């Protein structure tokens, strides 16, 4: 799956030189992150306008009709930009990281309810915007990075911030959690 500055999203398959389908054409907002769910049957994209779109990966029906697949869900999760998201457990719960004017820059969403009621919880952190997310499922922790170099650890069971660390002097761009969830590593723009 590839996403581009022009907003296009294309799917490729190993061993094929050409794309197998185009989920979103150019002329849309810049794609900031794409992720598959754990099962691989869904994927999502977030963009520079603050929207998240979720798709089924059942693309095989689309080349026959010649139409582009449509997202089964689209809504604006941040009013300035959306930078990252993660599927939580069953894939119906999603956490997003972005920049909103009200500083609710980390949000939990339930995709099984209507978009007007889907916000489960919003965290006021990363006052200039959240840039990246990682999820530690065994400990139910959400780890976020921000534009000012801070890393925030959120306990999803209690829906509260556990730690705030100054991990870098520049924006946090990457977070990785080891398989045993004993450590996490952050990388910055510098």
C-alpha cells in the first residue's frame, strides 16, 4: 500500500509490476500515515486535513467494475491535521494523533457508532500537536510523540496520562515497542 503527497493511495501485490487498484486518486489532501489492522482485512489512512478513512481490503471486486473502492468510514478526527493512528485490539477502536485547535491531540474513537458519537475520549497533550503513535496491547498503553520532543504514555484502561517525558529537542517522528513490551524507543527529526 502506498500513499503520496498528492493524496493518492494505491495497492500493489508482490510479483506484479503494476498497481492492482487505486483506493484514492490524486488531488486529495496529503497522506500522512497508512496502517493495516492486525488481521489484514482493513486499512486506514489519515491526511493533512485531519481526516481518517477506513477501507476493506477486498479489492478483487473492483477491477471488474472499473470503479475505485470507497471507504466504509470517513470522518474528521482533528480539525487541523491528522498525523498518525493505530488500531486498538479488535480494530473497531482507533486512536489518532494530530493537531486540533482545542489541544485534544490524542483521541480514541469507536467506529461502531455514528461519527457524531464516536469520540470515546480525548487527551489534552502535546500542545503543538502529536506526531506519532504506538500501541502496547499487553499493557494497554498508548505511546505518543509530539512536535516539541515530548513522549506521552497513556494508560487506556484508566484513560489517563501516566508519564510525560522530554525525550528529544525536536519533533518525535517514530516510536517502536519491543515484542515483550519491556522497552520502547523513540526517534526524532534530528
